[in-house]
C-alpha cells in the first residue's frame, strides 16, 4: 500500500488560560490515505475542530501545538517555517468552515476572491487563474457562473456561499480538503446538495476529504472511515460500515442511538448520555468517559484504556467493549428523565 | 409504550466558581491599573469634597472665602501652601472647595440624564411604533438646539445660580443617553428572554424594570461615567465665561478665569485649577474605559 | 380555504380539540415607502387534540417560529383566529389574555438567549409564580425546588446565574419555567437544535416523560424531520408561510403526498452507510423564494420537480385537501405523484 497522504502522530494541542491548561487535543494519531474520505466525529469540546486547526497550523491564541508530528507527504507541518505553511495551506490542503460568511471578504467580488486564492500561490499563472474562475464555479454547480462571479458574497444565499468556498478551496487542486461542519448552518435540502457535491468532487478530482461533524448520518453518507473523538482523544476508529454495525466503545454506541432516525418508525426511546462533556482543564482520572458511561467497571475509574484492536482495521479505547455488554444492561440507557416523586409533589401543589 | 423506569437523573456537574456578574466585572476592573488609579483619585476627591468644610473648621486649611487684599498674589508659604489669588484668598483651599462644585455638578447632571434620558429611551424602545417615532422626533428637535446657546438663554432668563446651572446642563445632555438606551432596548426586546417574560405573564412595567433596565445597566453606567467629566467641563466653561456659578463660590472655572488676568506674572494661578480639572476629567475617563472593558464581555458562555 | 374534515382514524382521535388555528396570517411590514410585507405566515389552519404532539417542520424562512409566537400571543396575528379551548386568543387583551397564557407556554430554541442573564435561576422560575400569585414564602421556595427536581436539576442551585450552566441545563431551566404555571399546551420552538447531540436525547426524553406525567399537549416546531417524527403523533410541513401537508407520523414517511415533503425526506441522511449508498436526494431547483413576493399559484412551483409550468401549478393555488391515508391532507394538484414515481425510480422506501 502506498504511503499515506497525511500522518498525524501523537499530536497534542493545548491552550494556556487563566484557569489552567486546556487539553484540547491530547495525543492523537491517525492516517489519511490519498483519495480517502474520513469523518472525525465528536461533540463540542471533543477536540475535532482543534485537530483540523492544528493540521493547518491555525491554532488560535493562547493555544499551541506542544508536541507530535503532522506529516503531509513526509514533510512535518509542525516544523515548517511560516512561508512554507502558507504555501502548504490553500495549495496542498484547503479548509471549508461552518460559516462561509466569516471566511469570505464581504467587499470583494466572489470571482476576484477565487482569483486571489490562486495567484497567492504560484501553481497557476495570472492568465490561467483568470481562465479557471468560471469553470470552478460551474464545477460546484453555481448557475450562471459567469454573471455570479461578478457578485459580492452577500448577494449569494447560504448554500451558494458554501459552494463558492468549496470552489475557492479547490482552486489550487489540493490533495486534501478539510470540511469543518460544512452544512450545519444550512437547510437540509441545501445540505444534501453540498454533500452530493463533496462526494462527486472526491470521485472526480480524487481529493481526500476530512469531514468534521457531530452528525453521524453525514459520516455514513460521505465517509469510508470514521474517527470518534472524546475529550481530545480518539476513542474509536474504523471503517464506517463496521463501526455502524458493531461499535465497541460505549460512547460511539450511545451516539448512534441518541439521535432519532427519520427512516425508523418505531417510537423507541432514545439512548441518552447522562451528564456533560468533561472539563478539559480538569479531566477525570482513568477513562475520560467513565463519569458518563453506564457500563463502566471499577478499573475504568483508575486506569485509562489503550486503543486496542477489536476487529480488522477497527480500534477502540475501552476496558469493557460493547460486545461484552448484555442486552438488559443496554436497556438501562433509556432511563426516565423525570423524578416521579417530584412530579407527584408538583401535581399535588398545583391542585391544592 | 411500557412505562419507562423513572429514576431521578441527577446531573453531576463540576462546581464552577460561583460568581455574580457584577463581581466578575469588578474582578476584571481591578486588573486595569490605570482605571484603578482613576478610581483612587476620584475617591480622594470625593473625600476632599465631603470634608473640606470640616478641615476649615479645624484650621487645617484656610477659609476659601476670606479675602486679604494686602496679601494678593502671594507666593507659596507655610500659611498658604500654594499662595493666594488676586484677592489674597488661599489657592489650595479654593482648589479643594472647587472639587465640591465640580463633583456636585457631575453627579447631579448625570442623575438628570438618567431620569429624563432613561425614561424616554426605555419607553421609546419598548413600545416602539408611533410612541417611538414621536419621542425620537422630539429628541431630534431637542438635539438640533445648540447647547451653549440654550444654556446662555436659560441663564440669562433665570439668573445664574447653582440650581439653574444644574438644570441647564442637565437638560441638554440626556439626548445621547436616551438614544443609547433606546437602541439597547430595541435589540434586547427581541431577545427570547423578554418574550419568555411575556409568556410568563409579566406586564410592560415589570419587563422594563426587571429585565430591560438591568440588562442595559452596563452601557448606562459607562455612558454616565463618561458624562461626568463632560458636565464638569461645561460648568467650568460657563464659569470661565462668567455665566456659571456666581462668585464668590470657588469653582475651578472661575479660578482659571481669575488667574487669567495675571497669567504671565503668576502662571500657577491658572495652572493649579487647570491641573485639578484635567486630572479629574482624566480620572473619570479612565474609570469609564475600565468599566467598559470590564462590563462588556458579560454575555460570556 | 378550509381544512378538509379529518375523518375519524383508527387510533386516538377521541381526545377533544384543544387548539384550533383558523386561517391565521402574520405579515410584517417592510420598512420604507414601498409598503410591502414579509408574509411570514400566510393562511394557516390546523387542529391539535389534547395530549397529542403535533410536529411542525419547515426550513428557515418557512414561518414556523412566527406561527408559534402567534399561537402563544407573543405576536399579534394579522388575520385569522387561534382558538384555545374555545377562546380566541387573538381577540383577548389584558387580564383575560393573562389567564389564557397560564395554559399556553413556550420553550425557546436558544438556551443562551432565553434566560435573563441578570436573574438567578430561582428568580427566573419564580417569575411566573409571582405574576399569578401562585405561591408565597416557603411554599414558593418549595415549588421552585420541586420544579428544578422534576426537570432533573439540583434543587440547591437556585442562587446561581444562567451563565454558570451548560446549554442542556439551561434548556432544563427553561422547561421548568414553562412548567411552573401548570400549562396544558406547550409550544416547543426548536428546543434541541442548539444542543450537543448527546444532550439532545436527554431533552427529548425529558419532554416525552413530562408529557406523560402531566398530560401535556405539544406543538413541536423544528427543522429536523427526524426529531419531529420521533416525538410527534402527526406532522405538519410548512413551506413559505403555508402548510403544504399534514399527516400521521407513519404516513408522512411511507406515503408523502406533497413533492416538497418527499424532497425534504429524501434529503435527510440516515446513520446507516448501506442505506446511504443508495439514497438519492430529490433535487430541488433554485433557492427558496422571498416571502415578500411569493410565487403565484402553488408557492412551491418554482422548485418543484413535477410542476406543470406554465399551467395549473403556476396559476391556481392548490387547497389543502384530503389525499392519501385517512386524516392526511396535502396542498398539491398532483399529490402523491412524486412519491409513487421516486419509490420505483430511486428506490425510496415505500410502504
């Protein structure tokens, strides 16, 4: 097998705040192959966005990468000087953000911005760049591309702005596209179009895609491999079908069952994950998920489990593993949310 | 559906530091040395204003009104630490008493701003529509009137006195505050918590006083703090022009005006009250800056 | 236009109607001399029965949140009636409106904007109690603590401020506040869309538990059709200020009658890689038109994959009438055509 396009090794990114050190990314390692689509899933605070920012060396103050290597085609991004990083961003790797309005310049025409994205790097001559603008906009299926290139971002709808961002990201033919919640701000019908577009680009252009999202269904729709993050770590990783069929980490398992499916009619109760995501300044000892885990054993509170191979190409970080959890025990995750006692008192007070 | 086992799902959260919003602002304010410096000076000034008469009673400083023509323009001495003015009055004592006028003007005028501007701003912002339109056109007309002209007219009609000066200054500056509050209220009343209050059965007066006012308090306090030096300066200007506080009451404006007569021979006659005025104004501005920075990030998550 | 009489269906339907929305309009005048108006809600009618949950879905700009605020009398209606237990909410003022409000509560979307940052949790929950003089002194304190416990919060934290809580906890506070007046109908306006996924399930389960415990009726407004289908008995789909379809939660997915419903359903990804490999979203043309100047005839005709344009779709507005299963209504001249077609063409699940 060919060498991976991107190799992240033991990456740690921390924020130095007045409250203490925030362990945003806490020693993660993963690969992305050429042309592959990888989903990084997690809640806010899981470190998924900071992982992406770290890969692009865009970690905002007061944060920085404290250790680890990010090898893009065997070049370490962490060690690059500022000029090389600028060259690397936008040329080798492009990023698409959740809110395209914040990353588009409101006073510059969309076409000009795409042009600038190309001329900032030296891959294309001025003339070539000019000629590429309209085909790029057509490629992301913006209607009347020639006229639309003369528009300003505010004249675009949300979905079109996101397409323009993708066009800009693609302008230098990057080998890796990082999309951070690219559809969260969009309506579902528009989301479907953007996902279709990303799928098609991956197929036609062959760019690898890292999709960062909290939405498991999007990963199922677009990705081949999935990485589940919790508290700055990878807790499970593997091929999408395998993970969806037989998740081994309780967090992955719960996440898959905590969201209703539109295609399932049974009114089954949702699995709720109790409590809150952990405070990244004061992480609990042992497994970071144990305070919220319904299947924990005593060992989980003391010792952090390693990422262990559970099936071919699938790893999970758990002492228990879902395959060892009995069905009755799984049912307990659907416990009631209302204190019946308090409800009774309230009803009495209301009538009396 | 089978009745799900109901158990109390007590959320186990980490104890966040329990800090009120004002405490939090104070913590941030304290980290700003310039603002704290301003606050210290203003506190000293306030103590001076409060206790200056007492100091005269106990002969720590001289009587600011006591004239001694034989001793005019005296240089600094043990008896008069900063010397005397053209009527032989003690300069230090007059400067210290001048703080009384300045602070009183500064604070009283802000009170007038708050009552007039606050009421108009809250009502216009909350009720909107025609009420808003009517009130804001009134505000525009009021604003179009030249400030100094207005004061000069008022003073010439009513004769300058402390009371008239308060009123005249107070009635011109509230316009900015009413606009600020109206703007704040306009954006706040679209917030869901205001709709929530209405859904909970709260009436307009309760919503205005319990929800809107407390949430605009931050910007109001900042605006009023910046308003204090402006009012002080206006009073000094009026007194300098001779239409302000009637003599012999010591006011920094009058002292500057008096000192002006001999500015080349005795420059400190102007410098002392001018310095007092400048430092006071700077102090209030520093406090205002500090407050703005401290109060602003209140909507943190 | 009238809603077709819903014939008695196999399930429930014995419960009395608690809320009847009758041809409600809400137009916001656009500033300037042009004198146009945003037609946020443009002639909407439906009924909710006691104890049921009616889901209201639509994309941004469909007018669903505005409708929720008109129903709870937070916005005055521009036309039409909202009958709550027989009384027209839109006509009530002053004390009578206050009395109705006790019964008619709302939970908001944004847990960060819906609680007054200057008030403690205790004060927030006490506000409705005080307004109606429901409890005083020790009683009041007890009631606040009971409410906090009912929604799963620690009753000792009445002196804390909202900013000290997480999004999910704040949403629980908002729910406790809505429950304080012992209401019969609660409008839930996107109550989980601002929350983390693992927290959404907590709140959805909580809302379901509370419904059972206190016999609540919900109007559940959301853009997420999966969540709406999970929690609702019936679902109304809104597009550009109008309801285009109302159907039972089962029928809406199995037999959507309106092409917009079909398109919406086909757009939603499901957490199942094998299904996703075959899912083909029905493409919609263009963008959602401006509610200031909605299209003629059927409002959906500019984007509809089966519209006859020019023709009946761009000329005649289709009424909301019975189509498909009993109790199902749709506003389409060619109701059912797309779902039948796509079921065969694109492998969309039918029946």
